[in-house]
C-alpha cells in the first residue's frame, strides 16, 4: 500500500512540476517523464524522490538559497520537475542514465549547493532522511550565493541563469575577463576564452569541457572550425544533429553514449557508461 501511494504521489508531483516548467507538454517531454517515472517506481525509488522533493521545498520555503544543480542530478527530468535541480536536461541533451544506474544497490546521489550560513540547518533536515536506503544527499557550500542580501533578488538571479544572454556578460567572457570565476578563471581558460570568443552557453560549455585533461588537444580544431563556421556531417542524420554544435568533435560522455545507441545499437546506457571508466574491466 505504501509503495502504491508513493508511486502515485511521485507521478502527480512530477506532472504538476512539468506544467509549471513548460508552456506545452509535448510528446517528447511526456515520453521522457514516463520513462523516468516508470524506471524509478519500478526500482522502488518513488519514496526517495518524494522525500527529496519535500526536503527541497522546506529549504526554499524557509528562505534559503540553492544552486541550479550539480553533478549528474541535472540529467533527470524528474529532478527538474520537482525543483531539485534547475537545469532543463532536454534543452542541454543530458541523459537520465548518467544520474540513475540500474545496478542493484547503487546509491543515488544529489548534491545540494546551499548558502554557507545554512549548511548546519540543511544538514539537520537531511538527517531525517538518513534511514532511507540507496539514497544520498550531499552539501556543497556556495560562497557565491551567500552574498545575495535579499530574497527578492532570487527571481532575478534565476531569470539571468535561465536565459544567459546578457550582452555585457558575454563581452567580459569573450575578453577573458573571468578571473575568479569557477572553471574559467585560470590563465589558460582566460586565454582560450579570448581566442575562441564563445557567443552562447553551448559554446561556453564546450570550451569548459575542452579545458579538462585529455581534451585540451581538441581546442585548436574547435577554434578553427568555429572561425570558419564549418558544417560537419557524417551522413547519419541523428549523429549529425548531435555533433553539430561541437563541429563533429565528441566532447561529452552523453554524446558518446548516444552514438553507441544510435550506431552500435547498444541498448543499455548505464552499462556502456561503465566502459568509459578504466577501473571497469568486465561488463
């Protein structure tokens, strides 16, 4: 009886949240919701997500501020609809399988980015969930959010981050004037920002991905392709579309996993994901 209650509650909460997030619930949105909810309920995780949603509601209702989303959690549309994260996984092509692993006993993890002053308060709220098996919530102290003085400014903050198109901000980014910015403040990052001059959040994300170990050798290729406005095609429609924004370069694990499914007919994203890690030797 309890399982049925939480399954029904999760579905209601998710669709209520989806109605707030989207003007129109298109078939693709509904399909993604159904896939995620079906998987979570089938794995007995509905109660966990209902509890997480209640926790996040308490945090917001008490006047505390949280970040937009961290780690693999933004890959879940359920998390987005429940306000656990504030990054649309459909807009940024994020995979649910990066967040939810079907491996038995695998711990789900959500990282909450909260104000420094409220870490102890949120820790006490989380303590009530510790008995929930197979789930984990971690805290990340955010000094950048702690400096916001008035609750009234939060809506402005989320409007800016939801549609990052402010011209002055992009002028600073393109000039490499990002000292002190997370992931973009190093000398090499600032140099590449000035050279590549990203014009939108997708190009900025691509550059950040190439600044990581193993990907830096791709920077000259990307910069040249962007400057020449190259159109990359391999002849497979879905793959062409997937890699169009990165000029044919595979920069993200999501891209590799999707190509494996499209071209190699590899059905299990979660299993393929394990192959990407060198310490996994058996599938």
